[in-house]
């Protein structure tokens, strides 16, 4: 029997949640999460190694690092906008919300960590 698809685009097949069940969805979540974890570690280690080259450290820190960290966000937006117009508009709004939420979380996390770690005593006698 032909499997049901979540979208009608044969170039980008997707898995229907009713076809795999809860255990299949858990497996997909864990396997995709592991792949994303390993790939982000590879990107991070590669960028750290590029920062060790003295002649390229300024270029890497100012240009390459921001571009490499923005590529996954751009890919999320690109792939969430594929498909017919109605589906693309709905999934793109979800992608924009996820991108905004992750950006706000990262900014909040680092700002609060810098405030906590950078605090000093006002009274020098204590």
C-alpha cells in the first residue's frame, strides 16, 4: 500500500506521524537530535581551529564565524518555505517563530550569564 505523506511534494518526502507511531517519532527525534548535536560540534571545533591561525584570526572572528552560525538558521527558513503557497506560508511562519524564539533564548541566556558572572561587590570592605 502507498504510504500517506504530509506534503504533496515528491522531491521532499516526509513521514506521516500516523505511519510510525509514538515509538517511531521518539526514534526520529533522538536520531535527528544526535545528528544535529554531532554536526554542531564539528562546526564548533572547526571554527575553533580556524581561530588558532594567527593570520586568519581577525577574518574568522569578524566574518566567517557569524556567517557559519547563520547558515543553519537560513537553512531552516529555506526548507520551511518549500512547497505550495498555502503550506509554505504556514510553515514559514512557524520557521520564523522558531528562529525568533531561539535567537531570543540565546541572547537572554548569554546576557543573564554575563550579568551573573560579571557582578562585583559595591562595598569593597565586604
